[in-house]
C-alpha cells in the first residue's frame, strides 16, 4: 500500500515527499516534533501532545503554521490516508526555508510542516513487552534544554546506536552527579523493593513525556506510591523492577542494565500492570 506524507500544505506520495535544502530543520535542527500513538484508528493523548508542541514552539519562538483544529485534522487525515490502525503519527515543524544564516529569518517566513504516519506490528511490540528490554548507561552529554522536544537529537542518535551495538534496545543517560536523567527516546523509571515508583522530576533535565504524565495519573489511581526524584544507577541495579515510557513503547519493562539483570531479570508485575491498563487512563481522540 502506498504511503502518503503531508508536506507544507499538500498530501504527497511518501517516496516523493521533499523539503527544500535550505529548510532550517535540515540545516540547523531548528525545529520541533511530536510522536503520537495511533490505536484502533484513534490518536492517543493528542491534546497533551499538541499542548507540549505549543510549549516547544513558544520556547524556540517558532510560529505555529496553523490553528490547533487544523493541526488535529492533518494528524488524523494523515493517519487515515495511510490506513494506520495501530502505529504512530510523526509531526515536525521547522522555522522554515531561508538562505543559510544562524539568525532567525525575517518575520513572516512560513514555518515548515511535515506529518507522516506508519503502522507498527502489534504482535512484535507485545513480544518485546513480554520479554522486556536491555538497557545500557552512558553519560548524558546533551544541552540543557532537553525539555524542549527539538529535532536536534544527535546525542540521542549516538546513544541509541551504542545501545544497539551493545545488544541493548535503549540507553539510559546519566548526569554529572551520577543520576539517571532519561532514556535516549524515553523516560526512565524504577520500582523499589518497597514497591515505590521512582522517576526523575520533569525540570529541564528531561523531556516531560506524555506517557510519563499518564502513567503518573494511572499510578495514583491504582494506589501505587510514587516519588518524583532522581535515582542513581546503583539504585536501579538494586531495584525490584525498571521500565521505560514513551509513545512508541508505552510502558516497556527493562530486564537488564549494563549486562546485569534487574530484579528477577524478567518483566515485573508493576510494569506489566501499568502497561496493561495504560489505555484506561489515556485520552482517546474521537
Ligand atoms: N521520544 N524522553 C525523550 C528524550 C524522548 O525522545 C521521548 C519520546 C520521551 C517520552 O515522551 P513521550 O511519552 O511523550 O513519547 C522522553 C519519541 C517517541 C521519539 O523521539 O521517537
């Protein structure tokens, strides 16, 4: 089936979708993005993703290319045209096209917008969750504003590749004080031996994940204790369980850290319950 991409106002065949060579996203990573889950044909937590998009755009002073209602229509329409029932939509907005110069282009330069959608293999995702994933740790060498969801992801790319080459699926990034910040493309969690969920507070050191926000609400509703505080690798090694959260992974159990098993070395009951019941707490877009 042919894929379709939305590029600057037009739906075009994915293979022919192009942006200009002087798009500032391409030249300076001067842009922001969102990834939203599609489940049973519905967008999940779109409102929260678009709220965060607004915050990212405002932080970088990039004007929104269209109204919220129009953006919602494009996201849904891109998922629909690609016949994605279960998968992801990807949205990227850049500061637009201008002759290469670090300073902002003239006011009125239209921002660039691209939306794509793709299906994910539900069975493969379920299998990954049933097995759990392996994680390695690496120094966090990103800039200070990782709370902005920019397309400047080179440290994340290198960390993810290092994880892959080490036989792992994610890298947990560690700050100068020895505390885990987050994963290369996910938020990091542990469950202590006493059963308390621990995840880093969403200040500037991490991206405030939408999945993280929903899991916090879920944990409260399920009566699970939660501490929003930074944790060390040592605490993670001694934890009963660990997991990551992201729109692409939902709640994904972590069974190994730097080659050593976490807990029983198998997906833990808390992570499994949070995964199973996640969509009871997420917002399903009509
Ligand atoms: N990444 N932290 C980082 C660095 C991320 O890149 C992501 C998501 C998250 C989790 O955010 P959310 O729960 O809103 O998906 C945390 C997306 C999925 C990606 O880059 O593919």
